[in-house]
């Protein structure tokens, strides 16, 4: 009877592509049903024997709650072809290119996959429908999504659709009990066509029936030395890398008994106990070598055994690669200091201090109200630190139940508790090893976990739940809190010793209400990000500058999205959200002396000065050429030299700011206040 496979992806095209690939290899042994969470965010999924799920299908939801049964779930891994990879590797180093895909998660995942495959010569910029359009990027790279490539891209490299990885097919074959479907040459040819990564031997040992083809498959997939031993204990294969590690040619080993030819390897121990040996350290020619031995039995026959040899340094690199596979799940920095918008003195000071902190390995405690950008700063600090090429792992301590948080941080061994995954699971400390661990809302951590965290900071060691082995971790901690941790210490809710361990380098972020004109800078940037097109009247801009912004940048983003929904070209005060208008404080009048000074400077050309302020208030910044063109359209005879002189005088009054280079001139909060007052009261 055919097995039932449910394929769940974000877009329908990917689901159909994967279904076609499954039919190619499994034929009528497997029936498929396809679901798209783009078309149906909460699809009604029928029961199946196995569920093949794309990592982008359930970005922020629990997969288990939407599946109708407890059948095994296989997460799809996707690859590009070797030919496509070679095309990318041939591109000159430091080339900038768009990576075009359906949405942001899929673009980010594709970039992470290409980075893991060694494509480090290209600076990828994720591009997808709704993404801001960067300038001066003539090259676009896509995986079968040419329809989303912008028209202005001068060159397009289409790698073709992303294909299911060899390890995904092997996992499907195991879960569907269709291992024999992958025995033929078609699968080997397919595997050879992919730019495939190494994957765990334990999964592979259960998936082939012929020793020779299995060994060839391993040799292609593993970056390690490999020795094959048949059911009679005779060595039937030895890979070139194994020859190099052992210092022996394969001819001296083949058709000899493994226990006699290689007595220093624990074959006898593995076979007598009928259990695998994992990462046993053995000295070979004075060098430490990690040895793993795995045997598999089929139909009562004698076991086929494989021995994996990896030099200790190679093993460390392999472990680091495994941890870096988590990068595809978001454990990578998304922002740099260039992503932090703000010219206010308090923000400039915070950014400069954070840059200096980035060079240190000491723990950082970032404090600030909710929505002030604590995680943004944590990303930027990691990106500017010596650990920038290592993982960045972020976890919100308040979002995870206390019992689960411990297992997430420290990992667990198999059988540590009911529901623990077979084989155990690494924790965030191990995933972030050599990198940065960001602990947001640290004040929510229980007293018991505070003690454990303190020990990790002191000893640089962890022990998994249910385990006894001590694991050394070199992790830089950045913690964040939106409450006063010092008060939490005095009230007894937070450990004093942990507080001082975390706050070696304290960083306080200012709330938005203290950042002056940054409000308008951020508003414009949010506009660009969501594609909103509107301008603010001077009175509206003044209200926004004086709003307390208790929700900080999050509240400002909500406001911008609301205004974009109105689809009005000019936003007046009455167009603002009701909650914002209701919270608007009384606006004090501008200083009469400032208005009088402006009238004195302007003389009979006051309308020209007011025109200049109005144009700057309606735009983020303008250059002299643009202002000259607008003046001509309005019937005002203003040359660029006139505009230069007027702008310099307005800058002396603190009403405008003349930027360096081509950034133009922009109006200041004081200029907006004066313009709004003069508009309301011409006699002022």
C-alpha cells in the first residue's frame, strides 16, 4: 500500500516541485498532497504517514499544533546545483549582488545556504517583493524567481529552482520505509549534481542496501577518512583521506581483518557491545584523531561496519559547521551600526560607546525602554566585534517557559525528560560557541537559572540536562532589560553577583522622546521600507516631534503604517491616529525674539525664507538645485547663490541644518516649530 506524504511549503510552486521530485525517485510507492501557507495561512492538513515541511512555512508558529497526527516531520533542506555553485564561485571577490526570492525568510535562508557552501566572495543583499531597492547593484542572483528581479538589474544569474538535498531524500526514505527506492543510479546521479554538504553518518547508515554503493555515497558526502568493514570483519574499502590519516596505503589494508590490521581502532569493542562508538579520541602517529564506528544490521545478516576518522582539528571545524547550520534558522546578525538611524546627540553618543564596546570580550548589559532598539544594538555590536564571523544567537527569556528555557540554553541528553528528542539536543550556549549569545529581557529569568548562568559566566563551562560531560564554551554575553535591574537587585528579584557579572559594560539607550529630530529621520526610513508615499505638513511634523512616544520606535512604525493606509499625499494633524492626537501635549509658542530676528534678516523677502522652510519641512532634505527648481515653479526668482546665503542665515538661527556632501539641507525641530507658529499666526 502506498505511503502518504504531506508536503507543506510557503509557496505552492515549491510544494509542486518537491512533489515532482518525490515521484521521480519513489514512484507509486508514495502519494503526495501539497499545502501552501501563502495561499492558506492555516491549512487543514489531512493525516499522513510523514510530513515534509519547509522551514519558511511556519515562520512564527508551532508546527506540531497544525499537524493532525504525531507522524514524523522531515524539515526540507534545499540545495543548488554544482554548476550553479561554480558560476557563483567564479565571480570576483567583494562583488555586491541582489539575492532575489519570494520573501525575506526565503532570501535569507538561501544566502545562509550559499555561505555554508563557501560562497563568501559575494556580498549578498536580500531582495523580495516589498524590500527597499538598493542603488548601484547591477547583478541579481535568483533561484528560479526571475519574475521578482527588478527591471534595472543589468545582469541576472538564475541558478534554477532550489532542489531537495540528498540528506532530505535519505531521511524521507527512512521514514517512509522506502530505502530501496534510492538504490539505483538515478539517485547517485542526482546527488552528484547537487552542491551538497556533509551530513551525519548515523542517519545514512540506515538508508542503503549495498555496501559498495553505500561506501561511495559516504565518500562523496563526508569530509572525513572512511573505512568499510564487511560482515566477515574484512576491510573492503579505504578512502584516500583515511590513507592520509593512517599513513598507510589502501593496498596494505584491503582484504585484511580490521582488528589485526588496525588494532588501535576499537572495532572489537563496538561489535561485541553491538553499539556505536561516538567521537573516541585515539592517537595516530602522535596526532589526536576522532574515531566513530557504526554498524548496521539488515535481515539478521552480519553487520556492515563503517569507521570515520577525523583529525581533532578537522573535527572541531566540523562541529563548528554543524553549529553554523543554525545560521539558516536566523542565528546570524541582520544589522550593523549603519542600520542604526539617528543624528541626535544622545544617539550619536550611544552608538560611539557601543562601537568601543564591540572590541571587547566583556559582558554587556543594554538597558532601555521597550522599543528603543536593544536587539538592534546587540546585532550591531556582534557584527563589529572580532566574533563577527561566528554565530549570533538571540533568545527572549520572557517568551519561553522557565522549564523549557533551561533545556534551550544548556541542551539535553537523550532521555533527560519526557519528550526529549532521541539523541538529545544542543543548547544555545553550544550553538553560539565562539560567537555571541543575546539574552533579551533577562529580568524574567528565574532565580535557579540565574545561578546556572552565573556559573557559566565564571567557569565558561556547561553540562547538558541529564548529562555528566563538561562542555567548554567560549561565548560573549550581551544581556538586555527594559526595567531597572539595579532596582530588581535591591528588591531581591535579581542576583547581585549576576548583575555585576553582566554589567561589566553598561549601555543605556535613550527613549525616542529624547531624540528630537530623529523622529522624522526614522519616520522617513520606515516610509521607505514599506513603500509609503506621503508628506507631513509643518504642524503635523511639530506634533510628532512633541509626542511622548511611550511605545518608542514600535509606536512610530504603527503610526506610519496607519498614515500609509490613508493614501493621502499630505498629512495634516487631524489625519493622525486618534490615540496620538489625544496624547499630544500642549505646544509652547516659539520664542518671539527668534521670529523677530528672522523678519530682520529676511526684510522684504520674508516670503522667500518661509517658502524655503516650507519646502524643507515637506521633504527629508533638499539640495540647492532642487530648491531653485521648486522656487521657479512657484514664480520666485531665487538663484542657487541666493539659496546658499539664505540657508546659511537660517542655520545661524538654528532653523535648518546644512549637511555635508550631497545630503542637502534639512529643517530642524526648532525650524518646524517656528514655521508652524508663523503659519498659524502671521503677525507673530
